[in-house]
C-alpha cells in the first residue's frame, strides 16, 4: 500500500510541476492545485495513520504513543484543504479579470488563436 501512495504522490507532484511550467494561466492554476493535493497526501501519509483508533488517550491502552493516531497532520491537512480551495477561487477570479482586461489568458500577454 505504501508504494501505491508513494506513486500517487509522485505522479500528482510531477503533473503539478509540469502544469506549472505551461504558458497558459489556467494550466498554472491546475498545476498549483495538483501540487497542493500531493503535499496534502504526503503530510497525511506521514501522520502515522491507524484505522479505527482514537486520537485521544484512554486508560485501557495507557500512554504509549504508538497506539494512537496523531491528530496534528489531520488538522494540518484539513486547514490546507480549506486554504487551498480559497486560494484557487481567488486565482480563478484573477484569471477571469485578467482575461477580461487583456483578451487572452496567455502568460506572456501575446494574443493566441481563439478556439
């Protein structure tokens, strides 16, 4: 399972970087989103995930940290999802405003053929 998660993170990060290097603004925004999702998966995967275990200490299991899920990476990923959604929405609004003012979404400002 770890290899599948590692491959998914690698493919998403590679695709995100490739899209970041594209000249179109929408592709750059999608690349940023993919890269953010890859980082979220990486943080979530590093959080010592345990299925069905409580993130709080109970007296039966004692205080051994290996028996519990770490809640900090989960909180970080949840916060990153919310911030990433807001940032993507802001970027899309700026993209629409830029396209309305310049008539193109090409990064260097040159007019490209309308499809």
